[in-house]
C-alpha cells in the first residue's frame, strides 16, 4: 500500500498530531481564564479559541482521511504500544472543543461532550485492557500511558462541571485521580530500573506535567469558594514537575524540533489556567505572582512550538518521511526513521 499523504515521500498524519489541537485549545482556555482575572481584550481569547477550533477540525478531517485512505497505517498505529495511547487525544481534543464552544452553543457543546466521553471510555477500556493482558516491554512504558485514562477523565470532568453535570464530573474525576496515582508508580519504576528513554521517546516526558494541573483545573471546576488545601497540593506537585522537566530539557532536546514536543503543551497551558482560577477564587500570597509568571512562561513555551510547527510546514518536513509500514515499525512518536530505529 502506498503509505503517503498526498506526496511521494511523506507518511500520513500521525495521531500524535492531535497534541497540537490539545495544546492550542488549552492555551486558548488559559487566555479565557486570564481575560476574566485581568484586563485583557476579549478579542484575544476569542481569536485563539477560533484558531484552535480550526486546527482541531483540520486534524479531524486529516485523521478521518487516514482511516479511509491509509487504513493499514492507522491500524498499525493503533497496535503500537506507545503510539496507540495518543489516539486518546482525539476525544480529549473534542471535549476541550466542547468547553470552547459552550458559550456560543450549548447543544453543540453537549453533543461534543457526549461523543468525547463515549469514545474516550471505549478507547480507554480497550487500551487499558490490553495493558492488563501483559507482555508490554519496559522500554515502551512512557508517560504516554496516562493518555487513555487520566487525561480523558480529567478533561471530561471539567467539561461536565461546565455543563452543570457535577455528579458525573465527580465520578470522572475519581477515575482520573486513581488511574494517575497507579500509573505514575509504573512510569517512575521504569525510569529508575531500566535503560534511559531513547531520544525519539524523550519528548513524551512532557506529559508528566499534565496530570496534577489538568486534574487541578478539574477539581476547581467541581468545587466552589476559596481554593482549599487539596487544590494547593495539586498545584504544588505541578510546579515541582515543571521544575523537574526544566532540569531535564537539555537531555530531552537531543534533536531538532518535531511535533512530538507538543507533549509539553497541555501541562504548560493547564498550570497557569489552574493558578489563574485560584486567584480568581480568592487565593492570595504567592499565587498573585505565580499565576502571571506561569502564564507568561506558558505563552513563550507554546509560542516556540507554534513557530517550530509553522517552520516545519514551510520547509515541507512536518510529516515524517514515508517508509514501508507494518505494525512493528510504526514510528513511536512520529519523528523520523532513525528515531524509530532507536526506539525499537
């Protein structure tokens, strides 16, 4: 089968590209929160939200085309122990889109929410069930294992709270919290006792920042009043993870920019979103400077990702080079063939 995406030398769009949609919509969400807390023109978050929705829709079309035209590549991707986890970003991005459009059309938001929750539960049960069957190689264990269960649960909980479905949101939040705690021990054990992650998989460490702060945003959405001790604890752990990742950046950035670095974007945008919402709810003291500093850092980080992505599009190398594709040689994080070889 010709494994190209409209050219003779490029592969179809990897499902991991939905990290771009997730990061874009998370950044727009941070700006919407900032506009409520600080004197920011409403046009800015509105523009960012619209742009993020366009990115999400384009990626949906491209991924749907992949299943229609490049079905073998899509199936091989879903069989891969790392790349398959990124399929969860499809319903996650849809539920973020539900939050984004809620102010414009509640029925559309409810429809997106329902589709996102149903698909994330089905996909999560399938992928997590495969995980429980055993046989996974330690080198294929990365923070990407959070994506099928933790990320959808937290995002769905936030969306449910916004739609007034608080009890549903609490159920989903519980699923996310306990999945996160169980899976993090596996990630840490793999890092402690096995070989270092290959260069191709190191950007997935950016996902490590997301659970405490995305979960923190969900917790704030489900509660009321001045932020309590647990909210501060969640943010504190998120700040610690951000410090740890900053220390690892030189080790993670062993190669030039690829879209895999968007793995950092969700957590990077959720951290200031959580801090801003805490300030909005009456948090004082250090929170009054943590929120703006985190917001500025998030915009710089994601701005660099946007610039790198645009540069790759202009140069025509955004997509990985086309190769003969089988279930055993799908690029783990969709970079290039040399990176895939290092990950196998």
